[in-house]
C-alpha cells in the first residue's frame, strides 16, 4: 500500500499544528511585550510621584532633626543615581 495519497494530508495536518504552535508563541511574545510596557508605565508614574514627594519634603527640610536630614540627603542622592 502506498502512502503517496496521504502525504499531502499528513503534511497539511503537520503544517496546521505548526501554525497553531507558532501562533501560541507569537501570542505569548506579544503578551510579554504588553506586560513590560505596562510595568514601565507604572514605574514612570511611581517615579513622578516620588519626585513630587521629594519636592514637597524639601519645604520642611529645616524642620528635620539632623540625623533625618542626613538620611534624607543620602536617599535623595541614591534616587538621583538610579533615576
């Protein structure tokens, strides 16, 4: 019995399965990209809020005890280094 008549069908089924797996991989990649973009946007918003907090805190820096002033300045320097 020859498999020649079935070769085209078998190849088509294989191609269809490959297409499903390719789609699943592409879909997962797109989902990951979307998640990264969302996280980046959330981080940007958090950084903007932190900057506003810092600006507001500077108004009251003279009310801080000396130890807190030093800690605040150290934290500001760390923030600037990573922002």
